[in-house]
C-alpha cells in the first residue's frame, strides 16, 4: 500500500467518524429521560 493510498484510507475513515458524530444528537435535553415519577417518601411523610 502506497503512502497516498494509506493517507486516503485514513482520511476517509476520519471523515466517516466525524460525519457520524455530527449526525448524533449530543447534549440535547430530553425531558422524558429526566421527569419525576411522582412524590417521594419524604413528601408522603410530610403530607400525612
């Protein structure tokens, strides 16, 4: 494998990884992943 072919291969792989990372949502707030499921035991003890 020549140096030029190796460089093209590595560059192609790097670009494919960068493209995949650019398409994925990173750091997007998803409320369904963070919602509270209801009052906890401290709230129940206080309001009895």
